[in-house]
C-alpha cells in the first residue's frame, strides 16, 4: 500500500511543502531543506513589466522582493538548481504571454506552475495581479486551461475569505486546475472550516497553509481534507520545525496508514468521514449531513452493506453493528473492533486502507 501524496503524475515524498516567501524562497534556500519536504514553491516571481514595476515599488519601502532583468530566464536557472524535491514556481502575472512562457518551462522541468492570486500588496493589486484575480475569475480560467494544454501541473494560491472559495474552487476545477493552495486565514489561527468546505465540494489536491507550527496543526488540516500542508514564516522562526514534523509524520504514518484520514464527522471531519460513522440510529451530525447531501438513511446503509459484500468483508459477532464497515478510526480505542480485526488477520494499515476505499466508494455513490 502506498500512502504518499500524489497529484497527477507527481508523487511527493511527504506531505510537507515550503510556500513562497518573496525575496527569500529561491533554490539556494530550498535546497537546505530538500530531504525534509515534498515540494518547495519558489518565488514569488514577478514576471511581466507591470508586476516587475510593482516589485520595485514594494522593495523601495523595505520589503524583500525578487527583481530580475530577465525573470523568465532566472526562473529556468532556479529550476535547474533545485535538488531533491518537487519544485513549484509561484508567479505574479498580469499578462498571459509571460505566464505561458513560465508554464512551458515548468512542463519541461516537471515543476508546478503556481498562479499567485494571493498577494494583497497594494502595488501588486494595482498591477492587475495577486488577490485582484479572484474577482476576475474568467482570466484565471483562461490561464489554467492554456497552461494545461501545455502539459503543466497547475496550482492556484489563494487566501480564504476573500471570495466564495467553494464556487471558485469548483469553477477552477472545471477549468483543469490540479492544486488549490489555500492560505486558510482566520481571525484566530487557521480557518479549518474553509479547508473542509473545499474538500467536500471538489476533488482538488488541497495544500493547507496558515498557522502550521507543529504536528497537531498538521493533523487538524489533514482531518478537514488537506492533502498537504505548507509552511513559510514558521521555518524562519524555527529552522528545525521540518525535522520535528518529519519525525512525527513517520510515527503517524506507521500507526494510521491513511495519513490524512478525516476526523470523525462529529468532530468536524469532511465527508470522507462517512466511512467511520455508525448506522443512523440516533440523533447526531450524521442525520443532518445525510440530509444536506441528499442521501437517504436507507441508501447510506445499503452503500456500506454493498461495499462489504463486494469486498468480502464478512459480518462478525464482536463489533457493535456486526461489521467493521461501521467501525471508527484506529486512533480511537475499541477492543471490539480490534478483536474483529484480529480474527480477520487485518492490520491497522489494512483496515485504514479499507476505510479509505470505502470513503471513495460512498462519495462516488453521491455523484452517481
């Protein structure tokens, strides 16, 4: 069983990324952490005349920026220097022509093109780039479609709470977007609900960002549907944070298997957590969720029973409802579930792989 995060043809060694920090995240910075991350987003790079001028104005007031005479060639050079991780290129663009040149470079180098619709610096917005693009979604659609025609893996970096991120995500997914990199900015730490809403509405590969400083933060984002998490300032504050996360991740993976398994539905998990729910026999969040998604209680029960029959998961005399398809995550102690697993000769990892497949089966059932 392979539990590494994947998007398209790209497989990441682990679910940790370094997000772009203007004036800091280049290949020389990223290579210091190459054995600790799955991806590093270089940049942000301003790539056309208007965004380059915006960078110059930002730099005049003391902020770090990447400013190059030939940013397209510099990006190509930075990608040649990148070692040991999947590189991404975060670009500020106001014109399609330069963006497609970068797209072609990324496609050739196996890199991710990340369109910056995140930067809220006044100068960048005035240049027609960054956050203002969230209000010009037809432009983003066109850029994504054109980049995909060039064989490029495309990410879109956004900040939650600016526009309706669910409708944005669904629209960009239809355009061919691969990755939504979400700065889940809340009033008190990360807006985990934004991650959950996007996960419930799309099949996009989600990178969660904001307030990630320890593995507890990581698990909270995983539990709402993030496939990966990214860090930026946290690395500058604590250069050992990625080493600490890797140690925790390996222990977590050894125990759980399904590395980004959702939290239980009653604890705020996304729709994948239906795989862990009991039959709907009492009032709980399950009934409300089934109503919201238009799935009857009878159909939900039949979906799980059919999955068990199709996969040869036989009923047992140990568990509460007679079959492990109704059991909870292996992180929750349960001697009855564990007795049933022992009788079947099923490891925790195999159990969680079954639950992952069950979640996908249920969600397919919702779409059909």
